C-alpha cells in the first residue's frame, strides 16, 4: 500500500513538474482572473459567481483546453517511459494503466482550477456568500452547487477519455484537430430539450424537479460511459503497437 501511494505521488509530481503543466496552470490563472473581472457583477454572491464561472462557454472552453493539454501530456510522458511499457503483457494492461493516469491527472487539473476559482472568489466575494433557496427546485442552493460541481467534474473526466481514445485511434495531428473540433462544436452547440449534448449539462437544466434533473444526469452519464466502454474495447483490439 505504501509503495502504491508513493508511486501515485511520484507519477503526479512527474506530471506537475512538466513544462506543459506550467502552461496549464497559467491558463487556469488567466481564465479565472478574466472571468472574475469581465463576467461578475458587484451584486453577485459567492455562490452565484461560482455558477457564473462554470456556466460560461468561454470559461469552459479554456478549462477543457487545459484538460486536453493534460491528456496529451500524459500520453506523451507515458509512451516515453519504455521501462514501464515493456512490463505490460498486452494492450489491455497498457491501456488500463494509461486510462488511470489520464483520469488522475484530469481530476488533479479540475481540482486545481476549482481551488483557484474559490481563492479568487474569497478575495472579492467573501462578504456575500449568498446561501439561500433555489426557487426553481425549492432546495438549498448549496446542495445544488455540490451536485452541479460533481456532475461537471464527471463530464469533464468523460471528455478527457474521449480525447484519449481519439488520440490513440488516429494520427497525432488528425487527433488534435478532431479533439479541438469536438470541444468547440459541443461547447457552442444550441440548447435543445432532449439534452443529448454534454454541454447542456454544464448549465442548470430546465426540469420539473431536482430529482428529475438528477435522473436525467445519471442517464446521460451512464449512456456516455457505455459508449466509452465500447470505444475502449475497440481501442484495445485495434492498437497496432504499444509504443508509437
């Protein structure tokens, strides 16, 4: 167990110490500072401001661009580690380990972004937390905020896996173009009542009850996960070699 924990933090430190992570961190700082200065109004509460951040298309675009850079960096670091790769018996073990690293690094970037956003809001909105009732559902806005942040995190993790599978099933340059097209195309898609695009779930859905929104979210994430599971199996079968 101690060795696993030590390896976990060692691998995370290797990722954080890369030049690409410094670029990611710079983007996160700029994105949050710009959001705080250009998007928020003086009367906005702490909680309302956080919603404003995570429901703004441009903010989400930059955040997910950071996630894409993270995924691409993780893949490059992993594939350059020949001493590790030769230990894998097959493509399944290879992709499983790469999968875990992508999820770990993506989660880390998301948490770093959330912490930066909270720190900035602590500086400019500490005097007005804004705890109250969400009129649409008649529930605490804190409860909805927790649900919303969890849902956003899960969808971003799923998108990171989309980037992974695109990059592993295509030429690198084509993969980058496809990933960017996937990002921009979904972030700026029009809202529709069926909620079939992931970008819809970066907003507050228009549902009759909070439970209905939770159920819709679970169904969407479940379907998204099943599709990615199918793509995962496809990727294992069609990878031509362990190291490009």
